[in-house]
C-alpha cells in the first residue's frame, strides 16, 4: 500500500473520522480547521463548571458497522439515555415523534375529528395521484393531513427556515418525520408497536462529557498517529492542474503556507470551496454555488440553579411570538455536564447573518431567551438563573429551496471533475446529514484513498427514502 499525504478541510466529525481512518492505516494526514477548536457542529462548550453541546446530539444509526465503530471509539464513556421529546403548542405538550392517540387527545374532539378526516383525504389523494410531493408543505400534508400539518409543522418550519413551507423542497420531510398510515392510526391508539420495525426513537447513547468528547478523542488519536491539526487556519486557495488539486494555500497564525498533497478531502461548505480554485471555476458554477442557501443559528445557554427543569431531552416550540425554535436540557443527557443541583438550558434561535436577530448583542440574546422562557413556560424564575452564554454558528443547516437540486448538480459536477478531491459531511455535501452519516462519509472517503480507487459511493450515503429513526430487522 502506497503511503499518501492527505489534506482534510474541516475538523468536524466527518473530517476527524476520515483523518483517523487514514492515520491508523499508515497515511500522512493534515487537517485544516478555521475554528480554535475541533468538532464543528459536534462540539461541547465549557463555561466555568458547565458544559453544553451546540445542539441536541445523540448517537443512533441503522448502520451496524458505523455503530460498532463509534462504540469502540468511545469504549466505557457512553451513557444509555432514554429519549423524551415534545412539541410545545398553545400551552400543551405533544409527544414527538407524533403518537396519534396523544395528539388527538390533546387537540380536543372537534379538531381530532377534522384531523382524522383530513388525514384520510390526504391518503386517498395520494393513492389517486401517486405523485411525489414537490414542496415541504405537500410532503407534510401527504404524511399527516392538513390539520396536523398546520398544528405541528407549519409554524415550526417557518421559524426554522425563515421561509414558508411551499417555498422549500419536500426532500427533507420523509427522512425526518415518521409518516402516518391507516395502520399507524390503529396501532398507536390501540396496540403496542411490534413486528419487523425496531424504533431508534426511545433510547440513544451519548458521551458522558458531551459530544465534544468524541471529537476530542478523535483528534488525540490522529495526533498520536502522527497527524497534524492546524486550528485557526483558513483555506485560501486550491492550486490545480490537469484536473487534480496540487496544493492548498492556507493562512495560519497570520502567515500563508502552501501544503502539497496527493489527496484532498473537504467538509467545508461547498459554496465556499468552489470559490477557492485556481484556475477559477466557470461563472455558471460560481453563480449557482452562490445561490445555495444555509440557515445560521444563535445558541443561548442559560445556567440554572435547579436539578431539573423539564423531563425532556429537548422540546420544539411552535409559537412565532417566541424567539427560539427549540431548547435542550443538558442535565437530561448526562449528569456530568453540570454541577450538582444545577442544569443548563440551551435555546436555538434560527436566523441569517444579515438579519436583525444576528445583529443583537449577547446580552440582548440572553435577556430574550430568559424573558420568553420564564413568561411562557413558568418553570423557573429569574432567581434560578446563574448566568448565560451565547454562541453564534454559521451555516448550521443547508436549506432545501425548490431549486437546490439543480444548483447542486452543477456545483458537484465541477468538484467531482478533480480526481483527487472528495467532499464529505453536512456542509461539504450540502446534505442534512446526521452524525452517523457524517462519520460514514468520512470513513468511506478514507477507504477510497487507501484502496486507490472508488470502492464507496459517498453520494449514496443518506439517500434512503425512509424514516431515519426506525430500522427493519429480520424476524426469527
């Protein structure tokens, strides 16, 4: 096996997984990361004695090989955590994923009757047309009927994406929402679930010290095997010839440095990647890359003098008058993340970098989160609050606009024209990957390099048209 030098852009979960797989197979690895820490969107912040994640992370997967890989990596540092999540709507808590019996009971008899009728109408319409829903709204209505869509999904997605659901693609919905069927209506209301389907909803595993424990462990292993990790370093230019990337010029500690390598792997946002090439990409590629949209977020952590505020891992919040779209309680992930007698709540405010929310000061964001939460939920008072912390994360979510596929096709054709460049991860692929998908893309890219040929199709990861949180198993 020929030893190769590989440069990886981004030290998130996908980039670190790729680097570790390469390093433990004798390859020379260099990681370029713009942040002063590793982990990307799988990072654990530490503020005083409190630790919290940038978003509710949990490890679950249908891929048994990837599952074994992660559990071997973490060893005894994993906790089994029962999952409980709700949608909060007009003062009531609805189980999520939706259970029909719970939802219908909570919305009252008249709305419940309308919901069932709308659901049946949607299913009949689906049978007659047999067309794939184009928009997010159509996809939700097909799965749940219009009444349940309006209650549970319309307002939430408007807050999350900043766009109405009829302006977004339906691609995201089928993997993210457990659709209802006639049998689901009967089973959820009358029977316990059984059969060939195993739920990945009810329990997950989680590192004792937060998801950042996993990414820090990967970094340690990579460096122990001789890999280099450059933090606070930016990719400035990719120098290419003969449809190969020859080297990358980075800016690190105020100095520019050229790194030559045999192979390159990118998990940086794909729209940022394509503007780095010399010679430049064609105007059409650059134009289409510039039209790809992402959604940014501001995370506000509130540290609370109380053992537990809610029983939930996280709660979705529909009301457009409330600024945050979701909040998580870190004490319900791991007891090791907060001092005894305290917990932390982390609120997510979706926004765009050029809007009014992003421009607010940290103090304004902390006050906003406290005011909305204490007023609406009434679970704590200002006397319970110890302090707060704000973190701003760019390009948290790729936004599936109606034209994103046609835009992405052109951009990826350009990227894939370079024989020694692969793209991985959520931002790198412009695909709403879970953690297991990100790990898989990193591992598969590494194995392609080790093999010297394409033995894995990375683009096939996370394309299955079925709900992510259930898997089918063979019956005895």
